[in-house]
DNA sequence: CACAATAGTCAGATTTTTATGACTATGTCA
DNA sequence: TGACATAGTCATAAAAATCTGACTATTGTG
């Protein structure tokens, strides 16, 4: 919803807000590989709690990034996949990986140089 | 610092963490235009408090994204600019803007359709 | 009957992030 | 002398995000 002045906020902030969340980029990354069930995502991302995983998936769904398909079998089965828009986030993720690798390589150098 | 198992964490998370922060993308965006003084940034981003602006600038400096140049004049003058690495973030910001604009255009449509 | 599996929900606690307002230093201007 | 400007710091409060552990439903298996 727009502000009182009719603007919609800074696009950078709006965009970033949609993929912010401790686990969202990671979830998107896993779904870029292939469709996953809820339990698979839990196993792939072991540090996320069930609750937060649910919450973040729901938000991603609301924001048109993931599709949720529930099979009313017993036990239940729920599959998550990326929407076309979700797939369009791949370049951002790739660039973010480069940024991350930049920092990781810095950390590796720090670790190697034992201050001699 | 690496984990006990020798890994350095998911690069996506590492990268995103460095530019996460309510105002960091906006700060980077402003500095992509040109070097700015502290007070200018405050005026350009009126909703950020002095304290948080300072904090986020310090983190960006620590993470090698911005340069801080203090002139010991009176009254003091401090200039912030992007490092080369900071400038390399421009494509990410641009793509994030596209994502943000996508959502903003959705909101505009919602606003126009009064549910007829 | 008890137990396992799936995909959750929920309340409450904890942690992290952001906001608020008071305070600092120093020199110039009136 | 008192006020103003710059670029902050600091303590505390409030808000947002995340974590934890208990709980749900249903069917199949032993």
C-alpha cells in the first residue's frame, strides 16, 4: 500500500524486503535446484526450525515467489517449487554468491596468516 | 571465522548478511551517485536516525564497502564514498530495483482496482 | 493399543535490530 | 556570553525476528 504522499517506497528496499529473512535466500537457492517437499527442505537446511521454515515459505508464497502444492494424502505431502518470478531471482542469488565468496576468501586468508 | 567443521557457511547467506540492514542498500544506492557527507546522507534518507546511520556506515566500512574520510576541521567534516568493491555491488542493486518495481506495480494495480 | 511419519500450529522466551532522546567537543557568529 | 553547526556517542526502550518445545490430525504397522 502506498504512503500518504502517493509514493511506494524505495524500490531497493521493497525488493530486498521480499527476500530478506534469515533463510529465504537459502530456501530459494534449494528450490532453484528442484521442487522439494517440506521435510526435504528441513533436512537440506538443518538449522532452520519448523516454525520459521513454515513462516518463510508462507511469505514467499504470498509474495509470488514459491508455489505450494498440498496433496491431501495420509500422511500428507506438500511440495514447494518456484514460480516463474521466483526463478527470475536466480541472477541475484548468483551475484550474491559471488559477494559471499569474496568475504569467505578473505576469512580464509585471515585464518592462514597466523600473524607471523 | 569458519565453523568447527571447517566450512564457512552458505555464500548466499554470507553475502546477504553484509548488505542486510534496514538502510544499507539505500546508503549504498546514494553513495553510488557520489561521495556524501554524513549530514547529507541524513537529509537524503530522512527516516534513518543518526545512531543507526552511524552504525550501518561503520559496518559497511568494516566490510570494505565504504571508505570513511574524516577532516579534522571545526566543525568536523566526514566524507563517505564507495570502495571499488562497494561499487561492484551496483548490478545487484539494479536487479533489486527491478524486483522492487515488480512489487510496486502490483500494488499500484491493487490500488486501482477497487474490487469492481 | 502404542508408535512412527508428515506437515504443520501455537504460546512464550530469547535474541537481534532499530528508535529515541540526552549528551559531547570545538570553533564561529552575534 | 549564548546559540548554532557538525559528527558523532551512549543508555535505554521498543519493535521485529527467531527459537524452543509442546501440541494437532490421520493412517499404517507391530
